[in-house]
């Protein structure tokens, strides 16, 4: 087994290290906001729980619709410029959110925020890939994910004294702190010196680029990624709710499960990413993700009605399986989504891939609560079968993408050869005319 050292958690390039620091600052601001957002919405904005849910649902749909157009725009102006613009946009609207009151204002501001947030992940992936060499791309993304998990935890801790103050300005401080993190991120991104640049290459407009997207194989990969990304809803909704309704474990055990997930993700994400660097490793990681999530579902199906001690042990096992499924899904999705995205349309393709994740965030909570948990052990068993099916479909989909990529490369080579031959003929004809 390859040994892991602290150096493995440091990006290989100066640009990669700067981007990791930028991601840490971003995550601290996001963690600060997430920890206090619900209380802020109720105490400062004056919303009811139903209004919060409705507003977030509408804004989530807006973000879903805006993701691909923004990705297509990045193919014209470049991924880094797009990400800087997104960070500035988010900072402006978080400042507005700090002073908004009432449902209508909240709906407008949250929709404007969601329009940028949906596209941020694929743009982050594109810029992070430009901060390092090709061979170190997957490890760099794993480091970025690790520092983001650390940042979320730090931000949540920083929110505690502000929430304890229980004042209007303390709640606004949480939101304005997040806005300040986005401003700092935009400034650092502007000064970032990339190893290579994903400069704008597409001259067509975003709408034309979207209408021209016909790659059903890549869409299939995005769909599989979205199914496997259900681990986010399982961790935030499914696991806690099932633990409290189907077992006799104390309520204090749920935060322990979240802590285990966070600790394992921070510690093991980089070592897990090493497997994806081998030939076929990314597809293998995505396949393992589905089987790990199926194991999580099996453990959750078996936990119902057990004694608290045994139920707690199974819940812990489910959490560990879920965490490995999460890490394998992240690694496989990063590598495959980037590898099969044409260089001149990378922003569009990565944004299309992220739709799978956005879709599960919209559908996932209702699916887990209204179908899986509502039907009990049978629901968890059915969800496990869905994860297994997704794993089984990964190899044929990736093979189809590989064949398509090989055909495109052959066509490109033939085109270049034809152009060289034509140029040679013109040169020979010109020389003959001179003679």
C-alpha cells in the first residue's frame, strides 16, 4: 500500500496552492452562512418554515435553468473570468440578502443567488484543473474538496458565537461574512497565475452552443452521476430522519454520524483519489460508489426495530459506507466529466454534467422522505437496487464515450492530414508555376 504523507495534501503547483486557499476561504464563508441560515431566514427576513422551503425550491429550479447557459458563456470568455464574475455576483446578492425582508424580496434575492451557485461548481472544476498538470488533476481536486470540508467546519464554529448573540446585526454579520469571503475569492482568482489557460475558444453564442448539444452518451454519464450524488440527500436528510424515526438511538447520536462523515472525508479523500489515477480507475471509483451506497441502504433497511446499541452500530456502518460512496463518487465524477468534455466546449459539458447533481437536489429530498422512508425497509432495499443498477451501467457508458472520443480523434487526424496534403499540393503547384 502506498504511504501517505502531509505533502500529499499540498497541491504540486503554486497556482494549485493558491486555488486551494481560495477554496478554503470560500468554504469558511459558506459554512458560516449554512450554520445560521435557517435562523436568519426566520428571525431577520421574517419567513415561516413553509416560505423558506418554497423559496428555496423555486430558486433551486432557477439555478438548474441557468447552469448550462453560464457554462456555454464560459466557452467564450474563459472559465476563470466566469468564476470571478460569479463570485462578485454572489457577494452583491448576499449583501442584498442581509437587508431583505419578506417573502417576495427573499424569493428575488435567493433566485439571483441560485442562478450563480448552480454554475459555480463546474467553473470551479475547470479552473482547478488549469492550476495543475494533467497527471495531478484528480489529486488537486481531492485536496480542494478536503480543504472545503475543513472550511465548512471552521465556518460553522465561527457562526456559534454570532448565533448565541441573538441580535439582528449578529445575523446580518453571518450573511455579510459570506459576502466578504466571495469578494476575497474574486480578488485572489484575479491574481491567479494558471499552469495552463482554458481560454475562450468557442465563438458561437451560448444559446447556439446549447441547441447544438447532442451528446446522449455524456448525458447518460451525467444522469448516473446525479443518481449516485443522492448521497448528499442521504447524509443531510435520510440518515438523520431514519435514525430518529425507525430506531431508539438518542438524538445526540445523529451529530456523531455527521462528525464521522466529515472526519473520514477530510482524512481519506486524497488517498481514495489515488486509485482514479490508474487506467480505468475513475470508472472503477464511480462503480464502487454505487455498491458502497447500496451497502449503506442495506444497513439502513436492517436497522428498523433493533435494540438501540445494535441499531447504533448499524447506523455507524451505514455512515461509513455512505462516506466511501461519497468519496468514490466525487473522484470518479471529477475525472470522467472532465476527460470526456471536448476542450473547446468544456464549460458547456461540465455544466451539463452538473445538472445531474442539481436535479437530485431538487428531487432527492422528496424522493427520500416521501418514498424511501415512507415505505420503510422495502424503500431502502429498492434504493439500494437503483444504486447497484447505476454501478452496472457505468462501464458500458464509459466505453461508449471512449469509442466516441477515439472516433473524434481519428476524424481530427484525418482532417489535419487532408489539410496538410492540400497545402502541399498548392505549394507544389505554386513552385511549378514559378519554374
